[in-house]
C-alpha cells in the first residue's frame, strides 16, 4: 500500500513547476508501492545552472530533510545531487542521488550510454561525476542542448525538437545504446520521446525511485 513507504522527493531548485514534473513522474513510477512526498527548496536558484548554485542548494536540501524526518527514504532531485553527501551523513534516512542513480541505470550491464543535459557551466563537474562512478569508459557522448536549465523550465515543450535531435544524434552518431536526460526539468520527458529516439531513453527519476525503494527494503 502507498502509505507503507514514504519517499521524500526534494527539488533543490525553487521552481514549483519543476517539483510538479518530478512528483508526477515519481508517482507514475512508484505506483502503489510508495507515497511520494514532494517538497521544493525554500531558497536558492529557480533552476540550478552552475556549480555555485548547486552548493547554495545544499542547506535548503538539509532543511527539507530535517523537516520531513518521518519519511522512509529521500531523493535529492537535481543532476549534481546537491546535499547528497551531507544528507547521507545525517543518517536520518537512506538518501538517493538523482544524478548518480540515473547514470548508474544508463550504464547498467556495461552498455555504452550518452548524456543529454543543459547547463554548459556544469559540464566539467558532470564529467567528473561520471568519472567518479567509473563510467567514463562507457560514455559514448555528452551533448549539451542550447537551451539553459531555466529556458527548459519556462518552456519545455518549445525545446522538445532540440532535445529529441540531441538524443537521436547520441544514438546515430555516437553509437549510444541508451541515452540519459540529465536534469530535473527533463522529468517525464524520456517517456514522451522514447518511441522516436531509436534507443532506450532514461531520466533520473525512475532510477532514483527504484533505488529509494531498494534502500528502504534494506534499511
């Protein structure tokens, strides 16, 4: 039953519209297995576009975690996982990083994968995260859409063609066997374009929900 497991979904961005996207996709994935408690950062950037903005989000994530300590597991839902290490150290509940979960799912079974994301200022940090997870040898490509994070938040539908073109290029030109859409504004987008992509398309929400459920079972 949904009431048995409560997953705290923390949006480190301050945009409520992004929280709504994240929550809708998380609830679709979780179904009756869990209740999704979605919260938005109380302060910070509406859409995290730089490493500095990700650092600022850490305290907002920790505040949200403490305020919802009755949940069974938590997801930090921004691609660089701001607050993941600090929240894990609190030992309040199991914590899953949305970015880490998505990358691991994309590279599952040793397959070659590509990443489509936004926010050119974070490219070095993203590549470092991929390397930290030992996934660099499997990375077929990393493509940055021209739209920024906040552009996607403001008009995701208007950038659909650009995102789909980037995904197809990953498959057709880079040889990717799967493509990860990296970033909270992409929540639910994978399901929308999967039939047109030519390869499996993932976003971090589904992987993070499954990881949170698994962490809850083991806790």
